């Protein structure tokens, strides 16, 4: 995208802005709840000079069990808040919304660039080798939509993909029971639902933003040598590349962080702190009514 | 309530109705999702001649992690649908909504009688003996609000009450993992969070409508002789008594059932079937947009 070619929608107006004006703006990160904070954490590590603005639509979580039409409507409503604040890139840090609503969000945000978590994960997974076998652990909605199946097939038609709905892993992550006997028993039970030959894939894709917290427990259970693809870090790398390609990297010494939620600031702080990897207080979160 | 003393709000009008007109109307049952189907199941067993109308606000579940203000607003919006269909009694088959929104719902529904799940459970628990010790297993919101603590203290000021948030039990029930090693390990882990002296109470109250599905697993873990109070069956008994007291018991040979949800009919059918104890098809559920 050339300088001066960016339109930035702010407070309901479309204003033509050039890269110099756009560069200092924050990256907007959106999720249905706190899970996307694993993506936010990876973005902070990959892009420490960027301002980040996170919105968790906690009033309407979880998106994973809702219908595609509702998910799309909610995602568009919620991200409009970030759009109105002024951002230079939207990261959809929610697998369900990435699977269902990415086209709708790109249309709403255009010409603002929008990155989801599914595509970077699929790209990283097919990087193992052509014709590899992939196992996607995700929520029910992501599985039902075949989001990773489609994204991987588009990149490597010879690949084998299995998708497995693992809703209990969401609860384990939120409860903070991410290691130990219960976590490994739950993971073993899910993997036990697969036919024998599917239990040692080349890659396991963590297709829900909650699952990076269970990475160690998953690694303990799966065959050694299985590549574990973490959509948080792959998405942060994609965002970094995107900013470089568009000439939009911040030149500040250090970036700040603003957190918004649509409900339940104290729960957001308590559970979200585990996901972000630093302690949060309810006063760190601004509640917004969409 | 005397004959002719019931006001029934229908299609936005308050119409004076007598017991003869009111008696054939269904009982309305409301929950944030499918959990309340355990209460519906108990109601069908206790009151086989009654028509039942169930609404699960699946578009906005779970209520358990949301703020009191949102829970109250959602509960009032959702139950208005049942009110407009015409019902003779509202059963709030959701512990969180019973804890937070019962007063608001009674005001909205007046003079229609409204029964929650907290009060019947508290009444049954204090029936063990005066000054007994009670352990409430519930969602975070129910615990935070101290719903059972207050209801038990009002009935027996000498009772001891501990409340324990057990969100993972919700996932276990929805996933159908209600027996076996993982279920008992999760229950043991929650009970292990209590001080030693609190692990053998006189009663354990299942303070979430999902938990009756885990009754056997809970019974396996707790000390023999502990009374397990199931809010589904105690609420059904309270509804039965209420209909008798008001002279509103149906005189039909058999009651029917209508199911409404605000989202995701196929998931409602699949998960809800386990809760209701009979197989459901997505076509059995009517979607409503609130």
C-alpha cells in the first residue's frame, strides 16, 4: 500500500491519512474474551515499540458455541470501537471470529489491514513438509467451520488434516490448571477420540488462543518430534511482516497498552493476567458498552 | 391467591384472568442455556400433566461470568418472551439469574408467581438439622453473590456455609464426561481447595443446574452420609406445591413441551439431550431473536 493510500475511519468519518500520520497509531487486537491476550503477549514480545489496544467482548463470550451469523454481527460491532479509537492494523485474536467473520471485518475495516489467527497458523504448519499430517485442536465452532482444513488445503492440497473440538481445554486454561495430572488426562482423553493412526501427526496446531497456556502439557502427551504450532506467535510474526511491508512500524522507544472489555473487569483482570503473563488489576481495564 | 386475582400479561397487555383460564397455561422455565433442562426434567417427572415451555438464552450464555447488571437485563429480556406466550408460573432454572435477578423478574412478572432455584435448595439443605454445615458448589457469579449463604442464613442463622466456585464442572457436564477418572479428579481437586475441616459437610448443595449430571461422581468422592441437595428436584417440588396452593394444577391427561433458544439449535439439541435425558433434534427447538 503506497503512502497516502490509507483511509482511516475515525469517529464515524473516513479521513485520508498517509503513513506518517498512520505509523504512530496503535495496533488493535480483538477477541471474544481473554484468550486473545496470548496473542497480545506475543505481539508485545515481537513488536515492543508498538502501542497496542485490546478489546475483549466479554459480555458475549464465548463466541465458540454461537452461530456464524451471531459471531459475525458481534465481531463487527466490537471492532467498530477499536476502529473509532484509531488503529493502523486489526489483529483478530480469536480463532472463531477469524474463521467466521474475517471477510466481514475486512470489508468493514477497508482499507485498514486485518490479520486473523487461522491463516498464519496454517502457513506455519504446512512449513513442516509438503503432504504432512496436521491435527488441529480447536473449539467446536472452529472445527465445524473447517477453518484450518480449508486454509491448509489452500496451501498444500496433499496435506492431511484432522480437527478435534476440545472445549474442556478452554476451561482448564481459564481455571489455571495448565499443568499436572488433570490437564494431561484431559488431553489424553481428547487424543484418544482419534483413530490410532491419527494420534502422531507431523504438526499439532493450537487452533484456539487459550491453548498456548497448555503447550507444555500437550507437548508432554504427544509423540516427540511433533511440531506444535502456536497461533499466538505465528500471528505476531505475520503482524510484524505486515507492518514492515506497509512501512508502518512505530519509531517510538516503547509502546503502551490499553485494555478494553465489554463486561466483568475484575474477572478479566484475574483470568487475563495469566494469559498476558503479568498481573492485572480491574482498574487497568476500561469497560465499554457496545 | 384467590380466583380472579391473577393478572396475566400477554402480548403487552395486562388482562385479568381467573384460575379456570390460567390453569391450562404452561409453566415457563428459563435458563441461560441448557443447564435448566435438568430442572425441566425434574418438573416433567413431578408434574406430568403440565404443559412446559423452556427458553434457553444460548446467545448470551454463560451468565455465570457476567456482571450482575448484565445478568439482570438479559434475564428480563429473555423471560418477556415467555410472558408474551402466556404462562401461569415462571421457574428461573438458572442459579445465577435466581441469585441476581429474582426481584427484578418478580417485579416484571407480577402478579405471576416466580420461583428460583436458590430458595428451594436452601430450604432442603437446612432440613438436614439445625446448625448443620453446608457446602455449596456453584459458578463464580453465584459464589460471589453469596446467594446460598444469604438464603441459608435466613432459614438457619446457626448454619455454617461454604461456597466453592467450580467452573470446570460446567464443562464436564456439557462434554458429557460426567463419570470416570477425570470427573472424580476434578471434583477431588476442587474439594482439596477447602481447609481440611470443611471437606465433610452435612450437606452438599448442587448450586448450578449443570451439576445434577455429576451427582454420582460427587457422591463417590464425598464422605458417606453427606446429603446431596439437587436444586433441580427441590425446585420441581416447590413448583408442585405452589400450583397446589394456587389451585392451578393442570387437569389435562398429559402435558406437552415446547423448547426455545436464542442461538445454536443444533448444539442445544446435542448437549441439551443429555440434560433432559432424551434425544433431541435441532428441529425440536424454535429459535427466537430477543
